[in-house]
C-alpha cells in the first residue's frame, strides 16, 4: 500500500528537509510513501485536483483548516495534520478539533515532524514509546488470531484493514465477493464515526457497524484509531447472534490494537529483538569504557615510503 502525503510549507529549505526526513523514515520502516510539497494553499489545491492524498500537513494559522475542508470534500478519507504555534487561540484549536483534524505543536526538528506524521497516519514511522514494552507480532500471529475468531463465531470471512480500506490480513472464504469494494465501503462507513469521537474530544471510542441482509450479515468495529476488523456471515449456514458476536469481535479488536506488528518471520523477529536487547545491555555495561578506550588508543602508524 502506498500512502500519499501533501505538505504545504512556505519555506523551501524546510519543505525539502521534511520531504527527505519522511522518505528516509519510510525507507527504514519499509513503508511505501510518496511526498508532494507545495509552497502555498493555492498550489496544494491545484495538486490535489490531479491526485488523491491520504494526509495533508499544513499550518493551522495559514489557512490549513479551510484547505483541509476543501480537500476533504473531494476525498472523504483525507486526514489533516495541522501545526500550531504555542500562542494559538483556544477558539482556533477547538474549531479544528471539532472538525476532526489532528493538531500538533510546530515541530522543532525533523524527528518531531516524522513522529507527528506517523501518529496521524497510524504508521510506525518513529519508535512509539507506548509500544516499546509490547512483544513483537508477525503477520502470521495476526492470521492465527483471526483464525481463532473465525472458529469462535463461525464467520464465513474475516477482514482486518487499515482505516482507508486496505487489507492487512483476511481469513476464510471470499465466496466470490468483491473484497476491495467491501473493505472500502466498510472503511467509508467509519469515517463519520471517527470524526464524531474527535468532535466529542474522546477519540478512544469503540464503534460497531452492523449490516443485515437476506443472505449475508456484516459486523465491523475499529481496532484502535487506525484499523478495522470485520466479520462476514453467510446466513445459509449460520445465523449470528448480536451479543455473542459483538463480545468476541470486541475482544479480538482489543488484542489487535495492542499488537506491535513487525515484518519478517518469527525467527527474524526473535533474532532482531535479541540483538537489539544485547546491544542495549552491552552499551549500558561497557559504553563508557569503550569510549575511553577509543579516546586513548594510539593513532595508527603511517606506512613508510620506500627509500
């Protein structure tokens, strides 16, 4: 999945630095991101007329709210990250929050920018302190959890997607269903729900979306702020009961929202975690001694020239 970011910043050097920082972080974390920069809101709106973006990064004080509203009218999935100065008025901040936009203080450096962009998109562009203590989980771990949920609920199909409908994992029989259309529509139905939570200043809310049909039932909920979990039932084989399905769906969504999903096999993950842990402990025990050794080590002798 490729994520598109539109940055509006008047300072050319800052635009370039932000562009490079985001792309570098994306490369390190193996995330496909494209960055488009614009020097003004007018240029940004022109660019948005030819391309869909997932995130707008702009200044609150330079028409960021109005620009975000115009772009969102074209693309309902657009998220906006608006930077504000410390002296921003309470009214301006309140209005932006009520519209569902993400607010952050003006970044002091590129690292702060990357962290804010990652949080706005729900992507691991920077190391999240809240996730450091959690054990790593691979895609196979996610699939196993979905298999258990499918067995518990007797669902025909389980879908785990990001907030714009891109499939992260799915288990079960698609029964010739258009998965792309289903995931996109499920994600679209949650857009207003997420914005409602932000408007109420309570973003950590849980939503349940239920669609009942003659042949299929669909239950969906959010797994945190950036992921969705959905169950599809074939009513020819099972008639789901709302209370039981909701209980199991909520439990699994909570588990998924707590996972720190990483790429690679189980062996690769264990090896990487062990190496990082050993390096940290090695630095803690011998870091100062190693620095002293390096400082006091004699310079290497210059090779002699032949006579």
